[in-house]
């Protein structure tokens, strides 16, 4: 018996239509994930047996009885079975539990996005469909819209624009093409402008299913990649950052790749634009159009809104102002009890902290802030002085401090530290320590560790 994984439903349908007549029994079951959610596994088992044996009524009490019935009735038959949108172990266990469920010469094709799931289930062959080239993508889009493999003369450039936007995502090509059937060029242009501002909800809703199947920690990692790390080099520094966030990246990045939610290309983390927008939409919904309520800010307009209005950052966890060349002072951080990471990397004109950082609330210092990045802030001279009744620089939760290439920084003053710092990056500085943490004085090492 040969098993396959394929990546495009249309290809599965073509294969089924061409070879199903060669088998004693055959059936094609689509939308397994959705059917399971809406009707349960027993309904799918009934559907499988009903189609093969042409019986209207199949009595099954529960999925265990259904498994026995599928095995007993199909073990001597030459079967061709196609299962589409398989994403859980229970789908395979209930519908195709093992090779010996089916007779000699049977063929089972599975369409799914989780390679590891298929490997665990003993799939013999996994086939990944090659990406569509530009001409093939244009043909698929045209078939969905014009019912022929090429666009109408007045729609060629517009069609190519939508195809480029879809970036080989088969689902997007079909949804976008179908949504524009029978519409004039002005409507196409309006749809294009709207799409750039607001991604197609139908596409995002379907992609949401892959996200919903993740564990909570994997969801958080996916969302951080969508908001901050898409396109970043996956080197030791980024892995250390992700480990610091508690994401266990060596495991969970593999899982996201197995579920086709991210890829690694040229040593960079990559995510399809639609998946990235789906992730970012999660935070738009969360904030209810009020950026300050969001736990992640990535769009410069939202960041500017928060900074200009001097508002509380509420649930904000990570603040990335890296490479802000015009930043002269750090903003007021009043009201950021959940802040975990502050990144001022590459703010080359940063000359002083915000009013001696009196705006840092005590909660951050003792509970939340773990990563502080100031590298390449070449004009940054000193951390703020401690004033009476000010415990703001206690920072007992701080684990990583990066002040590398802060050329003007000569020292770190007494911060009432408790020795919790794990990594210091101080290359290119003339730092002299007092009581910030228990560590010998370093020279020009790029990174030092207290462990």
C-alpha cells in the first residue's frame, strides 16, 4: 500500500478522477477537519462506508465501533481512498487506522499540512507539491475567474497584480479569482485597494484553522514571528531571544514548519504574507482599534499614537524601537507593568534616558523586564542616577543586557541589583561596574555570562 501527502486539493481531485475506476471501491472525503468539528468522527465513518457500499443507512454507535466496521468490511477490498484536510491523529485513527485495514493493492491519499502527523502514522511516501510558477498561478486565477486558463485582454495587468499578491497560495488564488467573477475593471481596482488595506476575510478564516490547531505556546511564538521576526536571520542571537521568551524554539519552530505555517529560506524565518496578516489581525481584534490595549505594537502609526499621547502601555510586553535614528530620548514608560523586552538597538542619536528613567514603575523592575537591548547607541553616555525613594533601576528580573558598541558609555552605576543577570554584551564600551551585579570586570568581550 502506498500513502501520499499532497499540497493542493485540485491535484488530488484530478488524480481521483483519473484512476478511481481501477479499484473495487473508492471514495473521496473532503473537509475532514470541518466535518469533524461540526458532526463528529462517526458521521465521517458513516460517510466513508455509505459511499463505498452504496448503502443509505449505516448504523454506528460510536467511533470505536466504526473503526471495527471499516476494518472488517474493507480488509478484503481493493480500495482507493482520498482524505482531505487531515490535521489530527484521531482523523487517521478513525478512518484509516492501519495498512491492514484495506486489501492488497489499495491506495490511500492524504491531504494535510502536518508532516510529523503523517510520519507518526506510518505514511510510506510524503510528496510535497512544487510551488506554482507565475504562469501556472495566473492560469489557476484565470480559471477561477474567467473559466479559462488566461485573463481577458483588459484584465491582464490587474490579474497579474492579484497573482503576485497571492504569492503562490493556492487558496488565495481561487478565493480572489472567484470573488471578482463578472465585475468590471473599476470594481477590480477598488477590490485591489481594499485588499491592501484589509486582507480578504474568507482567506484569513480558512488559514485560521491551522493556527487553532496549535498549542498555546506555539500560538504565541507564531504571533511573535508574524509581528516581529518574519524575515529575520535565524542565528544564535535570535534563538537566544526566543529561548529567553520561553518558547523552546528548537522544538516549536520545527512544529510550525511541519504544519506549513513558516519556512526557513536562506537562513531567514519566512511566513506567507496572508499568514502574517492573519497573525496581526489577531492583535487588531484584541485591541478593539485602540493600540494602547494591545500586547504587541508593530505598526509605526500605532507606536506613534501611544508615544505622542503619553498614554499607559497597558498589557504591552515587548517594545522595539531599534534603528530609530531620530530618537533622542527614551519615551515615558509610565504604566508598563507587563513589559518584558525593551529594544533600543541602533538608536545612534540616543543621548539620554527619559528624565533619569523615573517613569519606570517598580513592577517592571521587580517582575517583568528581562531583556534590555541598547547596542549601537553610540551617544548613550550613562544610565540614570538613583534618586531618593526610587527603586526603578532594581531590575531584579533582568537576564540579558546588550550595550555593545555604546561608545560613550563608560560605566553602569549602582542599580541595587540582586545578581540575576545572565548575559552581558559589552563589546566596544569602557564599562566599569560597581554593584549592578556580581561579575568581574570585563574587557572587550562581545558577550559575557554569569553562568
